[in-house]
C-alpha cells in the first residue's frame, strides 16, 4: 500500500477529529500477571503490522482537493507506537483510570500511523491500553483486531475460533433483513443486519426515504446535564466484572434478552445520575446513538468503517426497573425492523465527500438529536491469552462523535460483562457514579424478580 485513497466513510471519520472530541477507539486489556514487553512487541510485529494500515499515515490532499490518502510511512518506527509506563501513585484502580483518561484526552500524532499501545505495570499484573483512530476501522473491526493478537492457549499460535452464532429472538429470525451472525461481528445491541440487503433498501426503498425524513424532523434532545459545550479533558471509569448468568437470569424472568436488560440498566443509571444532579426526570426521554454493524460475516476482520446508527429513545422517566425494562424491550423490538442503520451509513458516506466547511454543520445536526453514544459488544466466551499471559478483563470505548460528551460501552467476555463510561470532564466529571448506577439497576431487577416470585408463591399457598 504505497498510496491509496480513504473510502468516503473513513474520510468522514478522519475529518471529524476535533480537539474537544478525538476520534479514537480506546481499548483496555487487564492481566493478573506481568506481560513481557518483548513478547508483546513480537505479537504486534507479527499480527498487527501485518495489516498495512498500521504502517501508514493518513494524509490530506494538497489544497484539500480530493480524498485523503493512506501513505506508507517509510520511516515507520514501532518504538514511536509502543510505550512502557507505570500508572501514577498510588497505583490503584483510580490511578489507572486517571492514566486512561489522560491518554483518552491526548491526540494521536498525525505525522505518524494513527495508533499507539501503552504497556502499563499495574499492581502485580499488566494493562495494555490501545488507542486506534476511527478512520482505520470502526469499533467492531478494531476490537476484532485487538482480539486477533490473543490466543486460546498460553502456547502462542492457537488463535480464537470464530465466535458462535448469537441467539436471535423470534422477531429477528422472522425478519429477512435480520440474521444471526457471529456474536462479536454482530454488535449494535442485537440489531443484526444483512448489509447488502439493508443497504439496497436504504438506497432504493421508500422506507429509507421516510426514515430519513423522520430523522431530520426529530426535535433536539432535551437539555440536561449530559449535554453542553465540550472541553479537551475526558474522564474514563469502568465497573468490576458482572457475572453474565445474572444478567441472563434477570432477562429471562421478564421475557427480555440480555441486550434489553443491559440497555435498561444503562437507562436506569442515567436516571439515577440526573436525579443526583437535581434534575427533573419525570416523563424524561433522551436519545442515544447506537452503532450497528453492517459488515458481512465473511469480512469480520476487514478494516474500514461499515456500520450504521440507530437513535434509541431511553425512557428515563419510568421509575420502576421492571416497567422500564418492559418499555425498553418494546422499543428494541421495534428497532429490529428499522432501516435507520443503512440510512445513517449512507449519510456518513455522503458526508465524506462533502467540503470540510460543511461537516461541522452536519455534525451539529446529528449531535442535537442525541445525548450519548451507547455500544454493546458480545465478546469471546472463552479464556484468551496474549503473549502467553491470561487476559482477565477487557473494556473499550468508541469516540463520542457528533460533539456528544458521553459514551457508555458494554463488553462481555468469558462469562462476565463490564460497563465503561467515558465523558467530557466539564459536563460529567464523575462518570464512576454512572457505573455504580448501572450495577444498582441490575441489582434492582434481580431483587424485584425474587420478590415477585415470592409473592406469587404466597398467593398460591393462600
């Protein structure tokens, strides 16, 4: 790859870069044992650098005429991308979150290939923090790339097999545009699509035209503490692992999927946070932008951006956790028949061809319709190893595009699920409170399920 044009969608993500909203996907991999730097370097050289984009710069054309280009960096130096650091004192989880927050707030060097990996000595183990620009690929593909560095055995060379097909609800299997694909390639809260059919519909169908009109006519999202002018400082926080069987059990008791439960818990967490900030949440709804994978299963490891978006309204005004879950399920089921993802991908493609001066206006339009980005990626079910060291936990964040100041990321791995929150420090200086609220809402669902079963048994005895 000496010089290759970026696709229109990749170009759009490159040009969305802004000091207040950096277009990076950030991944955090935690290990209980120390990871050998030389071994990590070897894996990166063998697997990551085998992908040409990781040796290329993204270069704008002279005078801004034409698409940006991928240009091979003849002076590429891995030492400029791989760093070995220690977290600030006292070296605990809060200090690690501070380090990740600082990295999340620091732009990548656009004179070099747009990625960096930091190996962090953390307690008795290690943490790998990877930052990769969104123009290289979307979040689904980049998580696949990061996991392709791992093995299913401490003996390197045994790669993870393709993850098994996801469970699909009756509604999704009945819809010809919704198919079960690999769990990781699925993404987008279970809104699985067959891209070629979906894009064809988006390009030609009256349904797509109507969807575009509806999106254009949506009123701006309500003004809350979650929205406002952005600064350059970001803050990251993440939860302890939550056993996935607990989440599945909570959904089964209410006839809901794991995705439904996780989205409802996110809504409950935001409700709690706004109440703590003294805001009125009665009848409040806010929208979140949800990325939806549009990549065919056979192209799961292909770089580039192939995803659309749906705008999901979260019913924050509903107090009862079970009632909120029921309403979230109803809305999620309705979105499974939506053509919004294909329409959004088409709009991003057009945006990539637009003059740079037009793009801030388009981003302002998108940003006004939502308050946050929400992603949920069902990851590998088996234990993974990197350079012979077992991977304990994993977390990631996609950029909060369109000038949004809040991102909520949910990732499952090896029978557990974690939630991470990334926020603009000026808007939400304490994202850890949203993380705590997420777990509290899940606990409420489990407790309510238990109470209702007890009440049902009491009525039977009477």
